[in-house]
């Protein structure tokens, strides 16, 4: 097995994950189908409507600028996951347009969709790692969107260019676990593997769906710090759904309140008060 | 300690350690051993060393294929086929009833719950009872129903009792084991509270445990019937009667039109039975792998109603079967039967070598090689068929059509028993271990293909979805997401079926393919009962060995 592990620039994109802050903003990734020359918004939802059966699940208009950190708050069923699903092109929409990193997702070709998805990092509560693979393989999978087929297959047998993956794991303090089977790791370690994968993917936009919903306060704190670490330095855009108002205000610049599929408020983090919170969660009415 | 602060300072120059994989070293040795075993088995099949194809058989094969267009549908033969089918179904049904009764009694006695919950003062005696039952049930399970059939034919002659007993005894032992697992996996709370309230063991079982596992037990019994139907055909081929007997007769007389009629009836029966038995199982239960009790309680109500209906129908049909076969239970106790059994045992003891030790070892090796090739062939075909047959959530109409076709082919392959496949393969392949191995391989392709398909359908799709979300293409998603998730399960199923395949070699052996089964058949033809016993013991030892190896390989792989 390769032991050099010296971080090398990622040959596919000409950028290293190891060099945060490198000139990345505004450069179109090879293969990206759409004009990203100077995308004014990271995410633009225009008159979006999603329905489950006859019930409207979400109807929203929202713009997020590159580099912004936005928290989505609101009770269960308010449409937070639906909104995040729209941004990764995982959910169909009934009306409106979703533009992510300058690409209209509904109009994108299959190839174009893959290209834009390779620039979107997703963090789920369920982690969604492949259990029987090693931690290193799971982290390296972050680059599948940019790797060709041959290279991907070769890397399953013997890690190809493990430098960036190892560097990402080191940043999250799990470099010792590179060869361990992922399903044998503890929950906290798996969380770090999932975040390292996002780091290696080097996305322009990070979507996190309730990353701390089932964690105790201590662990939740650690995960939020890690998430901040992942988007730090580089002007990555963060869109995260949360129940925890304090965490939202601490981590993000902007807080968007959702209730019954509609945006109730959209304020800078400092201006959100307890009254907003109560309005969002009040029962009935 | 790894839960510390995220920005923990790391020396920038720290070079990572060599990437060690924590797949246990033992697993690699197992993989190497498996490779050697496969190569040795391929060599043993004689491919490339001696002619294996039988060019003289090609015209017969063509005649056989042409006969498919006009199977014998004359009223006289149809009536005979109907009678044979009824006999086969009756054997299977009564065999299953017997197996269920044995299984229920044996399962309770084998369960740890029965002995373990006994008052502390009796714990010691309980342990012995548990162990004795385990051994008493383990032995008949190791001997294939075809061997039971041969032995019972010698004692009872051509009597319908042979078919029922030959199925009921080994199946009863298997059923007992599965029932014991179901009982032990059930939450002991209600049972224990009855014991604490002063109920006896039997009362506590009947009131506390049985009502909760009744559906699972019944569903397993119907699954056993599905297996019994296939085995009844095999028993027919060794002379017990029914469809298998007619098929063997037609083959001997080169009566291809009649063979086709019989094969079509077999497939229809198998399909109907398979669908019906599947409809009684709750989704997710993998009984075929002996993993009973893992069922989810999904659409329990509909399944429950179907179970009750099937139970009533099975009871009625059982009575009808007894009348149709004109079963005479008194024969079991007649002095004639006892005299014959005594003579058979006296003849067989002590076991003698059929020829030489070298021959016996050679036949044992051929048997082992056949089982390995069978699993190799079955596994490869099964994997391909499973990926074709499980189209995934977002498949187009063409893909879905291919999947449906694939499942039907798998069903048809399973419906035809391995001994019939061996007969058909003997058209084109010279007798020896190869046709036997291929026949077992085809049959196991049907079984493994179905198990693999279920694995693919039940796997967790979220990791795959998340790879798609980060931009991975179809090939990458498959190789990083799907393949690693199912490989372990596939390997475990393959190893489990290997244990079954080594026992099934006897089935293809008796129709002339190689191995210990052929030895058994030739000793039977020459009435050398002591030699037969040796072959049976050798088979038993060999299957015990394979069980051991397979179980430790599965452990190493996990």
C-alpha cells in the first residue's frame, strides 16, 4: 500500500483540497455545463412549489449569496428537508425554478446535473456511508464526481492518490482510522468520516440536513464546530437545517424560519429573537 | 479522545502511517484457500484432460428439443400424469405434515427456552436433555432424503409410506432446528411470567409462546412443502413413484414427448407452489437461508388470513391424500417390516469398503469437487441474474420487463429438480462428475439468484443515493455503493448453499453422475448393504467437514 501520503494537488481540477482559500471562486469546473463565470447567487429558488399529493409542502422564493451561511429553522414538517432536497436536485418540483451554482437543475442534462452535484457537499443525519468500505475509501468517494471510471475502479483495489483524503482526515483528527472498516467505527468517528468526505469533495455549496438532531449537546457542539471547519477559510456556502436556535445563531450569518412550507422570516442572525422562535413553534392556529 | 476539539493542532509534517486494512488477515487466507479449492475442482472435472462432451448425444438432444413442440397430450397419458402429480403432491403434503409434527415436538425440546427456564434444581438434567435432543435431531438432518428413501425402500418395499417417511424424517429434523430458533428468538417475557405464576412448562409454552409464533411456524411449514415438492420428484426417480418415477421411465424409453409433458407439469406445479408459499411469508423473511424469525410485521393482516385459509385447505387435502395413497400405517408395525429392518441392519454391519480406500477417497474427492463447481456455477449465474432481476427504484419499462423475465427464468430453473437437470445434461456431457456438478450448479443458480435478488432489494439504498448526490456516475455508484454492501451477504449465502450442495450430490449421483452418490447407487444395485453404509458414512463425514469449514469461513468473513 502506498505510504507516501504526501498531499498532492488534485490533478482533475488543478486545485488542492489542502490549500483552502485558493482562487476557486468563480472558476468554472471542467465539465460544468452552465455559465458560472460570476454566479451572483449560490442558490436561487424562484417561485418554487412542491406538493405531496394535493397538499402544498413548500412554496418559497429564496436567494443565497456565495459564501453565505444560512440556517433553516422551523418545526418538523415545515419543509426544511424538502428545500434542501430541491437544492441537490433530489426532489421534483411542481412549479418554479431552482438554480444552484448558476445551473438550472430542472433543465440540466444528466451530465450537467452530475457536474453540478460534484460541487455540492451533502451531510445527512444518517451519514449514509458505505459500511463495508474502509474509512479512506469512503472519504475518497468524495472525488467520484470528478474521477473517471477507470480511476474509481482502480482506487477500490489500491488507493489512488490518497493524499487529499488523508489530509482531510488529518484535519478532522481521524487519520489513524484510514484503513478501518467504516461500519466498525463509533458514531462520532463516522460523523468525521462523512465530513472528511465533504472536505475532499471540495464543494462550493454544503447542504446539511439536521446534522445534530439526535445528538447530545456536547456532541452537537463538536459537530457544529466541525461543520464550521469544513466551510471555513474557503468561501463555501452553507445551508443547514436546525432545530437549535442558539446553534443557528452561532454558526450562521442568516436565519430563515419556515412554517407549513412558507418562509415566515428571513433575518440576519443577530436580529432573531425569542418572539420569532415562539411564532415559529406555536402550536395550533 | 477523538471527540476532542476539531481544530486540534496537527503537526503539518506528520506523514500518515502506511494504510493498513483491517480486513482480518484470516480472510485473505480463506480467499486463497477458496481459489485453490476451485482450481482443484476444475481440474477434477476433467476439462481439457479427457473428452467431456458427448457428440453422440447431439442427435438425441435435437430430438428432445423438437419434442418440446409436441408434448404427449393423449388423454391416456394425461390421466397417468395427473395421477403421478397427485401422488407427488400427496407425498409432499403428508411428508410436510409429519415434518411439522416432528418439528414442533423436537423444536420445543431443542429450544433453550424449554430447558433453560426449568427450575434451578433441574438445570443439570435439563442440559443433558437439550444436548441429547440436539444430537438426535442433527443426525437425520445430515442424511439426504434420497438416502432415507433408498433405505426405506429396502425395508418397506414399494409402499407409499416410503415417500412420506423419507420426506418427513429429514425435513422434520430441519424443521425442528428452525422452530427451536424461532422459539428462542421470541421475547420470553410472557412465558416467564406464567412460569413465575406457577404454570407448568407445557402450559407456559402453549399460552405464553405458541400464540405469538404460530404464524411464523405455519409460514415455515408451507415453505417446507415447497421444498418437499421438489424432493418428492427426486424420490420418484429412485423408485418411490409419482412424477419423478414417470420421468425416469420416459427417459429410459427415450420417450421425449412424454418427458416434456411431465417437465411442463413440474414447472407449473413448482411455479404455483413457489408463488403461494411466498405470499404466506412476510416481506424480508429469508427462510431459505435458515434465518427464520427475522420477519417484519408489515402486512400481517392479509398474510394472517391467507395463512388460516391455507391451513384449512392443507388439513382437508391431507385427509384426501391419505385416502388417495391408501396409506396403511399398520405396515409400520407388522412383523414382516421388523424382520426386514433387522436383516438390513445385520447385513450392513459392520460397514465394509466397496472396493479400496483409494477408490473411496477418490469418490469423496469427486463429490467435494462437484459441490464446489456447483456453487461456482450457481453463484456466477445467480449474481448476473440477480442484478438483472432487481432493477432498482428508478427503472424504465424495458429494464423492468427484463427483470420480470429474469425472475420467471429463475423460478423455472428452481422448479425442475437437480436430478432432472442431470438427466437432461447427460444428453450432451459424458457421465462423470461434470454433468452432476453442472446440474447442481443450474439448480443452485435458481436458488442463489432468488436469494441474491432479495438481498439487493432489501439493501439500504441511502449510501447509494448519497454517492449519486455528490456526482458519482452509474458505474461508480455501483462499485462503491452497491457492490461493497452486498458482497458479504452474497458470500454467506454461497457458503450456506455449499453445505446444502454437498448433500445434494447424492441426488445427481443416483442418476449416474459421479461421486459417492454413484457408489451408493451401484452398491444398492448389487445388494451390498455394508458397502452402502460405508458410502453413507463417508457422505455424512464429508458434509460435516464442509459444514465446519463453511461456518468458520463465514465467521472469518464477517
